[in-house]
C-alpha cells in the first residue's frame, strides 16, 4: 500500500504517496467495469452533465469505467508534467512511477484525452502546461 486519498489542492480528491515510491514501481491497477466503445459514448453523455468521468480507454474498442468497481487509482488527477504513467499489459492498466516520488507528493497522470474530443481546460500549474488535458 503506497497511497492514500485526500483533498487535493489541484482538484477535488487526489492520491498521495504515504511512503517514498521508487521509479518503475507498479503502484496499482486501474480497476473498474470493462465496457465497449458504444457504452462509453453513452456514459460520457451522462458524465458531461456532472463533469466527472472515470473512464480510461484500454484499446480501440474497450474501456475501463472506474465509477463501477474502481479503486483509489480513479482519483489520480491530471498534470501535463506527470509522475505516473498508465501501462497497458494483457488487458490490464497499471499505474507505474515515472520517477522517484517522495512521501506526501500527489500522484499525477497525463490524461492525454484525444485531440478531437471535447477540450478540457487544464490548470495543473506546471511550466509545460498545455492549457488543456487533451493531446495537442
Ligand atoms: Zn496542464
């Protein structure tokens, strides 16, 4: 157990290291319900109303919705300068430390939303902030 969830200065709740996490550590799996692309499109219409989504695209036709059966990994916030990356292996998504993470640091992943999907403004504050959570 490397992490805990608490209020984030960036957005809502966030995930924080409760101990030092060495680079390359597999921190947790992104769990949730396996859904089709069609189901994802339906759910995102609903999610747009609340502005909250926990859907992570697994491949071209399937996604994992952390809103159902998800664990703490769904609370990892976005940054344009992330310290964690999602690694997809055999139909599973693992969150892996991109660098050494100190105790009490917040974990961030680059959401890299599709450049053609709705543009989500970013306020991550990193020096290389793209201004949006989408890919450029
Ligand atoms: Zn940013």
